């Protein structure tokens, strides 16, 4: 089968012919329908600091959807023909802890696209211990491939304790920022600002289409000044989804007394800000990382209900053979969300 493989500890990937995964008694073989390109995949492609934790060689891709085509003899939770997606971490089902029924303490946990082969391939392997989600008929494979980043955004909004009528901003119009915008809109936010740079022009245009009330190019306007101009005192909450350490202080300047700044982005360096205004203003910094299985269940329910349209962020659907093109388009921000379609 064809697969997009990180073969060397240096920039780049390769399209290779590799063996279809073997199915053991606790394994599940997935025929991949869509694999979504994540920022972490780009991180590994560029071989940025921290990439040394990845196992090389490895098939990349942890955001996916597909159909079950083979199951091991001990698998009971899915059957051939099921349309599924799954959380990107799973017990091996082989170590002593797993065999003793303690999969949560697995000593050889599998992380597709990082420590084990992922789903930028024609076929991928899950174990019976994975958190697997069967797809309703009205949820497409393309939408299901976005469940992982959508759940990241949903978890962030959960932690903000959003109330109907509150005002919010999202810093960074990448896929997770755009999902956050959609969830805020569905959750009843009365004003939503989306901020980005000049390089984000296409993404900011999409943010406006998805319901952002105010668009700010931070290279032309100060979002904190714009916030005061619009609200008089500041926003209830700001979601930082850029990964730029400078945006933490920016977010704190944008929220009103008692406001919250929710950090979603992963920052490459230290953030600097004056804590005194934060203390006096009773402002809160919240770290929002990942999700749990219940968040995934709710994300799937929200998508199935039609309240949001995650597919709106997909700008490019490419075959595996165009891996290099897909990565470069994402790096250069020509694309918002790239799906590899085996």
C-alpha cells in the first residue's frame, strides 16, 4: 500500500510502498477514507525542536476516518463495515497490564503518527482498546476526519464556561481557531472577533463567512484598542490559538476585569506579561489541552446535529501522491485544512 512516511530525522517526508498492517487477535484494520493534516504533522515534516520524540521511520497522520475491513478474533466492539474514527492514543492490548485488564496503565501505549504508524496511508491499524467512535450516517468521512481538532476546540470552549450573550475573540484563524469560532457562534456568543496577520488573508475571509462579527489584521490594527472601541471595557474571553508567545499578553489586554484568556496554542518559547494588571483585574489564564472521550462524543453529536459545519475549513483534498504539495500549502498558509484521500 502507499503511505506518507517520515523516514529521516530531517525536513521532509516520502511516499513509500509499505506492507498492509497485520491483524492480530486484538487488532482492527481500517481502510482509510480521509486523513487530516495537523499542525503537529507539519512540525514533524519541518523537523522542528521536539521532533526527536517521534519514532523514525513512521507513517504520519493521527486525524482520520475510515471503514473497518478486518477484525481480530478477540475484537467485540466493532465489526466489518463499521464507519469509524478514533482518538489518537490506544493501549497495545499485548503487555502485561493490558492483559490484566489495565489498559489505562499500558506500558507500550501506541500513538499513531508519533510512536506507532498512523493513517496517512491506504490502511491503518487500531487495537480493540482504542476509543473508537462509530459514525452516524449523516456524518461524512471528511467531517469525521476533523473530530480530533474539533474536540480540541470544544474542550477549550468548555473550559471558558461560555454563557449566551458573552463577547469573545479568537486569536489565530487556523483550523482550531476556526472551529472555536463555529462553536462560539453555536453557543450563543453575541460578538466574536477573529484576529490574524496579513498572511492569514484567506483564513480571515473564511472566518467572516463562518460568522465572525469583526475581523482584525494585527499588522494593521491593535486588537486591544479595537476591543475597547467596540465594547468600552473589554471582552469576556479570548482564545489564543496562534502559538505566538506575544499573543498571551495581547489576550490579557483584550479581556475586561474578571475575563478569561484560554490558551490553546503550543508556544515555542516563553511568554512575557505584566501580572499586576491581571491580578488587579481578577483575570484568569486557562490552559486548554486535548480532550477526553466524552468531549469526542459531544463533538460527534454537535456535528451530526448540523449546528456546525466542520467541512467548511477543508480547502484541499489531495491524493497521497501529492503529500509534498499538501504540506507546503499548509506551511505557506495557501490552505486552511488539507485532507489526504487515499
